[in-house]
C-alpha cells in the first residue's frame, strides 16, 4: 500500500490560512516544499527552515518545525552557520528573489563557492511585492513596475552560470508546472552540496495588475504559454524551465 | 598554573577555545585578524572565512541557534556592517560573542592605530531599543579572563555580548597566567528539536508577528530586565581611591593604562563592564569635587557618565591614536587651572 502524500504534516495548521493576498503563488511553493519533504520522509525534528525578509520571508513561520526568520538578504549565511554547526540537519532556505538575489546576492555567490550542503528554494515573483511593486533582480526587461513605469531597462539576473561553474544544483520551474516544480525541489533536497531552485510565481496585487493582467489565473496561464520544459539543456534560455546539474 | 607570553588578540582566541567556542566566522580586518589566524588550526573549532562581516555575524547566529557556542571578531568598519544583525540577535535572543578591536575612524580612518570611537556604536549602533552587555578590558590578562565572562554572560542573557578592545591592547604582548575560569553551559535547546519560530519581528510565543503595542512593550521590557539581572553578576570595575585628591579620573581600555601614572594626584575609576553602566560610580563620584573622563574620541562615554551622575563632567579627548603622557598631563593641568 502506498502512503498517502499530504503537505499538511509539515505546517502549523493553526496558522492557516496564510496572510498572503488572494491569488498569491507563495502558498503553492509552500505546498511544494512540504510535498518534497513528505516524499523524502524528512523528520520534523531534523529539518530547519530559514527565510529572509519580504512576503516570502514569512514562509518560515508556517512550518511545524524549528524555523528562523532572519534579516533581509541574510538567510543563506544563517543557513550555512546552522549546517556547519550541525551537519545532520536538513537545512532549507525559502525566500524571495529580491532577498536572495538582490540584497543577498553576494552570499549566494560565495555560498556556491563553499558548496555548503543546503537547499535554497527561491520564490521568484519578479517584483518587490511587500513594499508595493518595485523592480526586482528577476524583473524581465521591459516589464513595467512602480520604479520602472516605462519598463525595466535592466537585464534580469541569471544565476545558473556561476552555480553551474561551482558544481551546484540549479533548477528553474514555475508554479503552473506543479509536477515539474515538485520534481525540481525533491531532487534539490537530495543533492549533496548547494542546490538552488528558482520557482517563477505570480504577484497579482503589486505586479500583474500593473502589467495588464486581470487576475492571478491569467498570470498562471502566461507561465504555461511562455515557458517550455527542457530538462536536457546545458544552459536554460530565459523562456525555458529545467534542471542543470 | 602556566605562564605564557601572549598577544591580546591571541589571548581572546585561546580563551574562547577554553570557554567552549565551537564555531567562528570572520572576515579579515586590521587590527583584529590575529583572532581569525589563531583559530584556524584549532581542531575543536569549525571556522569559516566569510565574504564579509554581514555574512560572518549571520553565520554565527545560525550556528549558535544550532547549538554551537559562536564568536566573530572585527574592527570598527566591520562592526558597523554587523549592526543590523546584532539587533536581530537581541530580538531572537541568541547567545553570541562579538569582538571589536577598535581602530581610528570614521570610515577607513587609520588602520592599526588604536581608538575608542565605537563606544556608542556598541550601545546604539543597531536600530530600535536593546540593552547590550559590553566588556572593555585593558590588558592581555583581562582580555583572556573577560573572554570567558563574555561567553558566560551571553549564555545567561541569551544575547550577543560585545568584547571591546582596541588596536593597542589587541596588539600588546604580555606574560599572563593561563587559568581555566568557570564556564556556563548552554541552556537554549538547539535547532531541530522542536517547532519554535525565531524571528526579528515583534513576537510572542503564540504569535510570530504582531502589531499589538502591548506585546511590543512587554518584549522590550523583558529584554531590558533580563540584561539588568545578568549584568549584576559582572559588576567589574577598578577603583583606585585617593583621599588627598578632589578629582576622579574615569578611563577605560588602552587609555586607562596611562592614567595609572597619575594615581598620586588623582583617584581613578576604570569600568570594565562599560554597559550597562555600573551604578557604583554614583557612590564613588560623590567623594570627588571634579570628574574627568579621558577617552580616545571626541567625547562619548563622558555623556553617559554625565547622564548617570546628573553633574558636570570634564573631558580629556585624545585623537589620532597617539597616547602621549606629557600631552595628557598638560590637559589635566589645564582643567585644574580653569577651576
């Protein structure tokens, strides 16, 4: 008999529903992380979740295990300290793209050099949602934001090259491609070394509505239309999702 | 009992190992780097050279939460970078030891030359209200001893304790007696044993985040009371009474070593636990007509002393890292003349 897979074992049920806006994708990522832990039989006693600041930073507080909600951008060094102090712990970072790639970008660069055995799940919604919708490191070129009303002029950050060069695990997926995303996260938790999974997700409140989307569903469908799965790629193009080992 | 020749920074590192240090994260900076160097070959210490001081302080926060007694060491510029997370450690109640070997600032200033410009940064460097315990020894022997006390106070108060030093004391070589001082064991359960949520948000056990002012007041009050209670155990100061003098000199760290030359003409008070301030100074100061604070900045501790004593306090300010006995003597005489 196969065991029933549920995500609820890892959450503090009394804290649900989450305080995120209707249509937010963060809850889907939370569920994906729980399902991956369930599949791998992670013990609640041996697992620690670390997050930074932002909407996604609130993730850590929902897990029914020891969790740390650190300051802005510093989830990775905190996680590295935890792992170095106790190698037996599964240390998982769940945070946003602004947190991990903007203010905390340097820590990811150097954590990848050290290849610390931690798993990073990046909720990449391409916007600073909590502060009202400013451009983030993964905002697509030309995308309109609060701080780039004419469209962002900057190239979105691409971390796969240095993660690959440093022999880390990199995968990209979206909340629309649920099974693919779950596979990416589950594999990343099994990887020995630093793993980084970027999950593209939607923020209708402070991003989508400014870009002409009527609702979160339209944003989800746009992931279906814009991203193609390519698990064999050496390098993922900007419109591809897949796994780079 | 063994006598050995040690540098101030080495003494901190060696005492830290004896006090139970298990994890150290740091970034090179003059004049604190020797602490990092000294710990590299310690088999019982996990050491990470991080990409900056921000990563260092956050790594030791993580390691400490995971059960390892942890420390970092830096100088003024790095200490500034650490301030946000020092606030986090107060809020999350994480035991840590942060060593700051001061040099002349602001900014890059004069590396390796000693200064005492970080005194206020210790107390007010991070945002919000917090109540740090700060020790500032003035000899290699004391650095050794107070490293133990810093670790113990951190465990007892569940907070980051600052061990202040300066380029002079840090680089000073002295022969000291190496002793084992008492050690406080860890009481905080390590990560991976429960379902606690450590956060920098105002929180209460059942509420990971709140905007209730009453909960915030309760939390800040708790942080303050806890520090008062723990620091009582460490009422560390040196007082050299002088009944024939009407003037009390107050100095700490490197500069206090010079004041010993004036003990025939003045009384001397040297706080070792500089924060929270030791209340005994009130009783001591009552015996003297004049009070002069000597410090290597434009006047930081002097304001705190004035605030505590509610009376006029004079300042002898030494800038630029040069400690000149003649210069200090003439400044003291000038203050006397003006009286």
